[in-house]
C-alpha cells in the first residue's frame, strides 16, 4: 500500500501538468441509459453547461429499452444531444453501438446518473496526451440515506487504489462513469467487452488496452471530475457491489487477479481471526494486530486521496468502515459467486 501511495503522487503530478495544445480537436460523449427518467435531467443540464465550444463536442445517448419517459427527455434536449435507440440487447451492445456512431476519435463515456463538472470536456482535451484510455475522477455525493457517507468513502477507497495503480503503470480497474477511450485503438467488440457478463465493460476495455501495450492514464483534476450518488438501502448497496465483484472470475489480467486475491486473503484472515477470538480460540491481540496492520497500510493512501479530491469530510466514517469492511467484503464475494452460479442477468 505504501507503493500505492507513491503511485497516487505520480498520478497527481500527471494531473497537475496538462498540455497547452490539445491533441484532439473534439470529443464525443456516449451514455447508455435505461429507465433513467429521474436522473437524466441532471445529466442533460450538465451537458448544456459545458464550457467547451459546442462545435467541438457531441453527445449520443443510447436508449437500451426504456419504458419510462426518459427517451422523451433526451429527444427534447436538442442542441448537441442525439437520441439513439439501441438495436442490440443489453448495456454492452448499446455501448458498442454508441462507440461505432461517434463522430470524434476520442470518446468520453459517462453514466446517466452522473453530473459532470461544467469544465469536464474542456479539461479532458487539456489532460489527454494521446492515451488509448484516460480515467477521470468519480465522486459520490453522500446525500439521502444514512449509509451514503459510508458508500462515498467505500467508493473513494476503490478510486484511490485505481488512481495509484495507474500511477505505478499497473492499472487493474476502471470506472465507466468517467472514462475516455479511443475506439479505433481499443477493440470495443463483443469478444473483449463480454456481453454475457452483465458488468465490467470499463475494466475489460482497460485489460484489452493493456494486452496490446497501449498507453493508458488517469487524472485527478477536479475540473474533469463527475459526481454521482447511490440510491437504495443496505440490500441495494450489497447487490450493487455483488454485480461489480461478479466479473472478477473472468479476469485474465495479472494485476487485477493479484489485487483481487490480496483483498480476499486479507478479508478472510481478518474475519477468521475475529470469529476465533469470539469463540475464545485466539487472543484478541491477534485481531487487533491484523486490523492495525491494514489500518497502517491503508491510511496514507486514503488520507492523500481524500485530501486531493476534497473529501476529508468523510473521515469520521473511516474507522467504522475499516472495522466492518472485511466482513462486508466476504459477504459481497460470496453473493457474487452465488449470483454467477445462478446465472443472474441484470442490466447495470
């Protein structure tokens, strides 16, 4: 984890030194949505306020079988926003369709429940140095449910590890909520996106880029960040994490496999030690030692990331999350395996 802290500093230095002359003349935005009537107004409003000149960007919103009034909102948006009805089945088929219709060589992928900063696209062109993929920051708004601050901190830990891994040149995961790609460089087809797995389009694209030795990067520039929020209670939050975890068994990337095994091993050891201590078969000092080792390893990275992304308000949740995280991770992993075994297919 100390190496991850070094990687985070490298990513920060990269973010703080954008180039003066943009490599790309424009950018296409691709958003796949289904039944997002509640969230689309925020996204459309954010697109309307983009500071990048209108002639330099377009937005393709791909409708993957909505049954609410979301399509009408997109159709009525006008301006640079284009409505496209997907002729495929599922999010990944719709994403492939959107990427194939993009007018610009550089494509920014976003989710319908996100709110990009007004400078999102302008900063993307400033930060992009010709990489096949550029990961931007994603911030969770801790609003609504009492679990929201824990959600935000949990997601921040994933983003911190991801940004650090990019800085070390060993990225293992990506986030489609704020991801720029060059479809002409990365094979964005069914073979690499794996439509039979209902999540992971972002991470599978990253792994495809790495397999070809293509340059990838990450920026923590706040001017390119997007904000989103998670809704629902504890059950919905667990289901979301299970969807994310269910793709792990399909990983072929060595860095992703190594991180997955490391996280699982730490969660198993901490939880097992806790259960043995409760049963009186192990001293509590061993439990405290294991938790202390993980806390000492995680804290520099998390403090650095929260400071960089202006999320220090989440710190009160840090210790409680560290206590429950191993058990939470095991529940998530078991649920993901059961979900995969039962062949659950849901649109994400």
